[in-house]
């Protein structure tokens, strides 16, 4: 009989107030254009991934504050850029979500 596996330790995710405000505006704009459900689902999935597996994206470059890196991730119809500090298990989102090109948003 196998032993139960432990739950992964979540990363701490911090969103700036600007990111929160822009996400609300994006959700309203998406709703008005008929993409409300898709955008809300993408935001929820991005948040889930950032807490559990922020390496879902691609690293763009190392930051001066070692060992932090700037990453980019995509969950259609959104793109997110974020800072990942593996040692501290910290994710910082300071750049608002962006819609994919030609997504209608």
C-alpha cells in the first residue's frame, strides 16, 4: 500500500493594485464584447498556476535581484508577465494582464 502524497507547498502570489484594477476593467470590456466567461476562466487559471506551478510559462531574463527572473505565460485569451523568485517561493505580478493579439479584446 502506498503512502498518501503530500500537497505541494503553494507559492505566495502578490498582485499590485494596478494589476487588480486593470483586471477588473479588462473583465468588463471582455463581458461587453462577449468574452466575459473566457477571460474570467483565464484569470482564475493563471492565478491557480501561479500558486502551484509558476514555471508554466517561459523565463524571459534574469533580474538584478538574483535569483528572481521575469517570466511570461499564456492562458488564452490572456498573456501574463510576472517575477518568479524560486528561493522565496514568491511570485509578483506588477504588469497587467494583456489580451492575445487578434483575440477580439
